[in-house]
C-alpha cells in the first residue's frame, strides 16, 4: 500500500505535464477550402488518365532531401497522384503535404510538371484560427507566385506580398505554405523523378 502512495505524486506530475502540453496546442475546427478531388483534378488538368504512385523514402533519400531543402521528412511514405495524357505521357504529378503547427495543421496540394517545376499549389485545409491570418494572402492568390520554380528556386514571399500584412502570424503561415510547396518540389525530384 505504501508503494502505491509513493507513485501518486509521480503520476500526478505526469498528468499535469501532459495536460499543460495539450493546453498549449489549442487546435480549432478545420476549414476545408478545396476537396481532395477538386485539388487532384485542378492540379492535374490536361490529363485524361489518373494513377496513384506510392513511394517509400530510404534513409539516404531522407538525408538528401534534408541537404537540399533543410527539411527532413518525418514520414517515409508519400502518395503521388499522377496524370497522364492519352499517349501515356506524364502531364503532372501532385502530392498533399501537411505542416502541424501549434494552431493546427495546414494542408497543401502541390502539382509538379514533368520537368520538376511547380505547376500549381492550393491550400486545401487549415483551421478556423489560422484561416483569418492566411486569408489576405489567399485572396491575392499568392501560391501562383511559385509556379515555374524548381527545387533550387527561392520560396520566400514575393515582393508583391513581402510588405503586405506585416503582422507576424499572416507572414508566418504564408511562409509555411511556401515551404510546403518547396518540400513538394524536392520530394518530387528525389522520390518520384529518380525512380
């Protein structure tokens, strides 16, 4: 009986630590801006045949991605949606990527052309809390600024947006979206185009 009482303070301390961690992440309900189907059809426009290609990253590929972009994929499995024309030629591939922030996830769909350049990007889902911060950038269609950029291109906010909405949270979330677009280009280059 005495041993049980000795562990009670430890258990209580553990529960308090877990509760504090949960309280820090105050995730609000999701806002779905585009369905997955709409994102696939839009980013693979011009394709008449659609496929799914699943890739598993090796430790070496994860290291290569980290060296190229500074991002080390937490997952080793990714699903690309592939669009081909009637002759079987690749029109584009696209992938969904998510960044988990303290205010909830930001999910982006990115289409990549056969040459490895960004074909388009769409913010698919975020949270009610992050939506007002990112809305001014979404209204200005800022993801179009990254079309045509490859793995070595700059994914900083463009000049036309650089000084607009200088509040830190809008810029922070816009930069998260930009980094997800860059990650998709690097992931395509390492995991899709090389295999």
